[in-house]
């Protein structure tokens, strides 16, 4: 049997007697609860490769810092020394492989004795590209004195004009400058 719908007054009376529950609050963000835990873990276990990346130039020196960067510090489950994954630019991997004991000593000096036990070297492009080599600027050379220039031109007077004569003039000027030093 069909039940008739309540009238407007009856619906208002029903709603007045039975108050619905308030909507539940949304849960707190996980970051709020984990912030304190993460802070204590960071103090206990260190910053990992980000901390190393900030001090990498001091740890390994100028020559290797521009050609390598720490990627990941992996600690084994059973405990013991960690493995540092090191990204290296191309052919420098052989140099890093030979200097691995020295790099491990420096890392353990920075992180604490026995912190890192081995290096895992991976070749690939670095996140910060190598600085471009700067070519040394050539010093401007002092011109020859007029008498030396005239004698050089007189000695090459029989040579036909062209690239050979220009090259011989340049060579002669350099030789005469070297003699003057």
C-alpha cells in the first residue's frame, strides 16, 4: 500500500524533532602530523644526498666536483655502511673509480666513520652542466720597428703576392720578435 507524502507542516515538524548530524570535519593534512616525525628523523639520519650535494665541492675538491654529483645514499636494511650512487660525466668514471678510496675516506670524514662503504658510479649527464672552458686571451704583440719591417719586406720582395707571402711575413715577424726578447 502506498504511503502518502507528508504535507509541508508535517515535514517541518518531523525535521524539528529529528535533527541531522553535523557533517564530519575533513581529516587533517598528513603533512601536519608527519612534520614533527620527519624533523626528528632528519636530525637522526641526516639530509642524505641533498646535504652532500650542498657540500660536495668541499668534500671531493674542485676537480671532481664539476664532473660528478651525489644522487642517492642507500642504507642496507640489516644495517652497516651505506652505498652512495654517484653520477659522473662520461669518461671521468675511470678517474673516479681510481679515486674511490680517497672519496670514501673524505665522505666518512664528513658523515662519520663507517657511514659510506662503497660507491656506485653511474655515467650520465649532470644536472649542472660543466662550465665552458675559457680560452686564454692572446697578448697583443708589440709591432716590429720600422727598420726590421723594411728588411723583412725587402727579403721577400721577389716572392709573388698571395697567401704564401702573407704566411712568410707573419713567420718572419714572429722570428724577429723572438730574437728581440
